[in-house]
C-alpha cells in the first residue's frame, strides 16, 4: 500500500483540495480530503490520444523512456508506419517491445495500408486483417481513415473496415484535411468521430459543428495549437514528435503552451486525461476508486513540471528521470532493392533546349504543399536541377523488391550542393531523396540501403548518417543519442544551404499522397486534389 499526498485536481467537480490517494494492488483504493497544506498537485497521468511512435525514430520502449518522466502514462498509438513496412508482424513487434516497459500502450488498427493504391508498400491490411486486429483488447479503435476519397466515393473495402469497427463497438479515427460541405457530411455520416488534421479555425469549426471531436495537434512538424485553441478542442495530441522535442517535454509542454495561450488549465488537462479515457474506453486517465493508479505529481498548473510519475501504483519516474530499464527488441532487415545508379534519377524529355515542369512547393511548418512551375534546362538529354531558383531534384525509390524509381522537382529545400535521403517517407516508407545532382542522390540512397535504413546527408563526397535499422523507421538508441546524431545531421544540412527547421521531417511528408496538394510516390508525381498522377513536364 502507498499513500500519495498533494493538492488534488478533481476533474469530476473541478475542485482543488488537499487530499491523500491510497494505492493498493496497482489500483486507487480510496481518495480522502485532508487538513494539510501542499505545494504539489496530484493529476491523472497524461494520455496522448493520437501519436505515431515510429515518427519519434525510437522503439516503443525507448519512447517510453523519453516520455514517462514528462508525465505521460498512456498513449493511443497508430502503428500504420511499421504496418506499411511489415504488416501485422510489424504491429506485433510494436506490441511486444511496448510490453517490456511500464508506459501503457493502446493501439489502433491501421485503416489505410497502403494509404492509397498509388504507391507500393511492404504489406496490405484488408478487412480480414482489420477484423483480426480489432479483436485484440489493446487495439481500441480503427486508425485514422486517411482515404477520405474512398469514404466519400463509397469504396466497398473502405466501408467494410469501418463497419467492422462498429461491430466491435470501437471508434473510428478520422483524417480529412480541408474536407468540407456535403463530402464532409458523408464522411462523418459513416461514423468517423475524430479529426486531427485541422489547420485553420474555419475548418475546425465546421467539423465541430457537425459533431466531430477535434484533436488539436502540436507536434514537431505540424503545430496547430496557436491557430485552433479558441475552437474548444476535445484532445491535445502530438501525432508526430522528434526525439529532440521529446527531451524537452511531451504533453506537459503542450499543456504549458495551452495555458499560456488562454485555455483554462482544468479544460486543458481534461483534453489529455478524461476525454481520451472516455472516448477510447481506457482503464486509465481518471482518479477514482477502482481505477488504475496512473497519476503524477506536478509543481503547479501553469508550468506542469513533473516531480513524480506512478503507473500501476509503481513509482516509474522522478525529477525527469525514468526509473526502469530499457532493452529494445531486434527485428529483421526490411530493405530489398538494387544498387542505384545516377541515371536512375534522370528525367529525359526526349528533346533539347528547355522544358516547363511541375514543382512541389514546400511550406515551412505545414504538411500541405502547393504546385508551382519552373523552366529548366535540358543538358545531355536530361533535365537539370536549378539550385539558383531553388528547384531541386526529388526522387522516391521503392524498397520492397520491385525497384521502382520516380522523379520530380521540388522547391523550398534551398540546397546549394549535395543530397539528403531518408527511409522515413510517409506512409509506405520507400526511400525519398532530394538533391542537386543525380550522382549525390545515388550515393545517398545506396548508403541508406547499406545502413538498413535511416537518414543520410551527402556533401562533397562526405557522408553523414543516422541509422534506423528497425524497419528503416526506428533506432534502438536512446532519445539522447538519436537527438545528438539528428542535430549533427541538421547542422550538416544547414551548411548545405537548407533553411528549413526540420528538413528530413519535411521531406518525409513529400510522399504522403493524402495531404494536398502535389506529392510524389514511387509510381510518379501525384495531384491530391484530383487524386491522380500528373506529368512532371507540363
């Protein structure tokens, strides 16, 4: 038996009073008001209601090591990144590695593997696989339904997956950036209940008025809290978080920013405790007799500095340090591709002179892109990048044995020389590469192949890399070690001329065909608005 004392924030009555929480057998046995004075506050442990662990580049166990000291005691994780690489066996790897640490991992069944039929993935999850996953107790929902055109267009396979989730009385998460009007009504009408892709107030309000629960996202790439906090969201979520950001904080950091912006502290805390607990029917997130003793001690309700963290009644972190050991599980090699040549990254228009091309235009801090155009010179039969215009080459190399390569052009990376490449390329996680020359692009991709995945920067024949051997997505190193190597890579890329805050993260979303406007897969340049391939040359 353990007795925790402090100022209790009661989320049932919105009161704050001195209390003692009696913990026995991993559960809360009783909560009593006491006549004492305290400087600390007792809160339910924080729950991240929507996150992709793989995007932290850490295994689940290493992720837990990083976030538990910040007060996170549970996450609802969508493992669709590793599912695109390894299918159900990848999801089971996540579950097995997660089971070795105290953090409570709940999962969603990835609904879109692959995200679209216009890319090559390492696996396909159909209705049969979704049914198998949703029968598992730790799988609490159908993961974000990114194929909103399929929902609106009444694709029978898509609708069958949603139907199976309803049969198991499990919610369906949404993903519908900029969807509006009658199409949005049709999307919500299938029973999809959440959305985390709102980027402007008007979009969030329209969805909220139609009954959707709004997840306000504050991640490493997309930061929507400042724009959306006045809408009155239901959840504060991360979606994607870099390891260097996790070292600074997790949901405690988001809560601090929310309160600074003007959200009432009690309401903000509800968004990371009670709301996800009730929506996903979790056994945590509430301070009540009989509930799991997952609770934290913080210094105040403004800064949310976490002093102690309890999961299942056990002290698992103190003063920013995890009190449990981590030993990530190994995994098989997932790279099957030939050695690339510079010619694999050439676009040959079969004419001389110049050509006008479509260009993916990157926007800092957004997953959205725009379409622009450029006039490029044809030299020795191939279109050349123009670093002076900041029009660089971009390619996607399929890594599952078919050896597809697609090429295009991109604006916004500002590289003066060299190339950068990554095996993190949402959502099918083929290899994506941006560079000033075909030679450097080939060298970067071949280095990734030899490293069994990761991030690479090639500059003046010097090679800098971060290895991600777990499905090409995650490292077995700690957040500190990954962050250190990531920061070194960022410095190298900055010296190459790039002005983006997170160049590798930005590049990884250039292959995400479900977020407008112009993207690229291993099969070609893709217009998300018309949901079809378009020619590079106009």
